[in-house]
């Protein structure tokens, strides 16, 4: 199974927390929001995950690489025109 996860927004409504950390990596209930999402995919035997990143996307890449063991690809959405445009 292939999963596409759009994560490219700036997280402007979560400032000042998102000046140094992307919104998907903000902690909710003891772990990053992205961790909660990816944990739901683990029982589905994900073969490949595509992360659409933008603001501070390197931190997302580091987090996924250190906590999950599926093949991951990263696409940078440099022009933020919404999720449909990203796909």
C-alpha cells in the first residue's frame, strides 16, 4: 500500500510554536501529531509513503527516518496552492 501525507503548510495559526518546528511535529498527548497519524498506518503494512513537505521539511524527514521503518519519499511543495495542487 502507498500512502500520501500532505504536510506543507506554514502553520501560521500555531505561531509562535511553528517558527522553529513544523506543525506536524508539535506535541499532542505526549508525541508529535505526525507520530499519531503514522502509528495508525503501521498495521496496514505500508510499503511506501510520500510526504509532501514545505516549511522545515527537513525536520519531518529526520523524525520519520528515526521512528519508522518504511520506504519514504519527500516532495517539496514550494508554491503553496493547497492540498489538491500538491497531489
